[in-house]
């Protein structure tokens, strides 16, 4: 498929998806939603073992393009719930459930839905100049794209309420200090830091990492006893994998393991 609003490639086990509407700070319109959905769908049966999600130009993503006719209010208003159900809900769930690590490389402003899409990634690395803005309150809306679920789990209720009700900018450095993202690096180091992590994941035991993210993300809805059962079932499956056999063999032979993701 030829893409017009994103850049997408897979090389050496690393998939790279770049939101590519820099003149609009990579805000989402209907076309971008469709293309991102197609790109993510292609990963399920492909060769990628890690996904890097980032934005082109000076921003990561400014959220929804308010000039898009699909969400522009008319005389009778607009059903924004339809847009959530059709576009943002499946996007966030796809990032959560993708059977590989997802790295969010936040290169600039991440605002509104863009901030919460970044936080839907498994590990977020942000440039020091990047900012996160829960801009919804400025429009009379509540946070969507999982914001009301993700933020309190990452930073606690008090900070989540402050961020969402005030809509103030949060620096990448503060986001890292609060545990909202994995790492804040100098702007000039962002690309290299993301590449190092992506290459590490591309050589890692992918099935084990997929189970790890699924178990941790799902743990909020389980009791300890239920979670112990999930860990048992996962270890039973992973214990039969080629990666586990290779990991044990490499450990005993005192060499670097050569994982295949199987």
C-alpha cells in the first residue's frame, strides 16, 4: 500500500512508523487513521520484532486535526463518540496488544490524543524539548484515547487530575521524573537512543516480551491469584519455545544467545 500521511518500513526486524503531516504537527485526520491501521495490521504476520512510533518534523502528534470534516462541529454539533469508537479506540488497543515491544519516540509536542497515543506505547523515550499536553479541557472535552485510564496508573490520581483539568504543558524531563515515560534524553541523542533500544529488542526473545507486556497491562483487572495463574500458563507455553531453549543453552555455554522470536 502506498501511504500519503505516514512513513512505514520494516528492516532487520525493526518496524518504523512515522506520522508524516509535519505542517499540521502530525495531527490525525481520516486518512492517517486508515493508513496507521493498515500498517499496524501488516505487522501481525510479518518479520518485525519491535515497532518504533514517532512523528516527522518538530512534533510527535498534536492529536486530532480539528479542521477534519469528520470532527468539525456543525449547527447540531458532532458525535465525537463515533470518531473515538471508529478510530482511537482500535488504535490504542492495537498498540497495547501488539505482540512485540512498541517504542514511542517523542520528538516534540505530544498534545491531546497525541499525548495519550504516545503513552499507549510500551516504552516512551522523549527529547528534552518535548512536551506533553492534555489539551482537552481547553475545548470543553475530557481526555480520550485512554487518557483517563492510563494517566492515573502512571502518575497517580492527584497528578492525573491536575494535568487533565488544567491542561498545562508537562516537560519531558518532568514526565520522566514522575514515571510517566521511560526516559528523557537530549534532543541530539533521541535518534541514537531509540535505535539502540530498537536493535536490542529486534534481537530479543519476542514471544517472552509479548507475554510480559500482556501480563503487566492486564494485571490491573486481576486478583493476585488470577495473575499467578496467568504467569503459570505463560511460563508453560514459553518453556516450550525455541527462545527458552536457546537462552538456557547460551547461558550454560557462556555465550550471547541468538534468539529468533520463536
